[in-house]
């Protein structure tokens, strides 16, 4: 049981770091990405 705790906390910390990186990525690229996604949705809807 003592060997599983460091792996558990390592997974939690890696997940947190990846979440922060994803958040920064979305904050930087969100305007262009939102415009592209919106245009794609309207194109798929036939407008």
C-alpha cells in the first residue's frame, strides 16, 4: 500500500500540470479556435 501512494500523487500532479497547460493553451488560442469551430458548425448545419 505504501508503494501505491507516490504513484497516485504523481498521477494527480501530472494531471494538474496538464490541466494548467491546457488552460493556458485555450486562453491563448481560444478566439481563433472559437471562430473556426463556429464556422464549422454553421457549415455543417447548412447555413
